[in-house]
């Protein structure tokens, strides 16, 4: 997966969440540049937790591998449609 989705509701409460995610990801990558991808993913997961974002170990590993392969991450904002359909 190349995009990490942020629900619209989270973005409304935290309009700077995209910037925080980007900064936390860059910090984690810089801190863990000499570590294995698995260790770097744990650092990223911890950094994201510090700003209140929970991401699975698998998603963090995918993000690290994507960045290390020279690709970029995009944080997309989407609406949570689960509330309206019953």
C-alpha cells in the first residue's frame, strides 16, 4: 500500500496531523538509518505513538521499506463512511 489514510474526522480535530506525521516519519528514518528495516519500523511506530497515531507493525515496516527504496509516502485524508450506512 502506498498511501496512509487519515479519516476526515481526525483531520478536522487535528488539521496539522499531516505535518506531524511527516515530521515524525522523517525523525524516525533519520534516527534509525543504520538499523534493520524491522528495527526502523519499531522506531517509527514509537514516534507515531508519541503524537497519538497508532499504526500496525506491518504498516510501519511497509512505510520504512517504501522510503528506503526511494519512494515517497502520501498521507491521504478520507471521509469515514461507516457512520451513515445502516
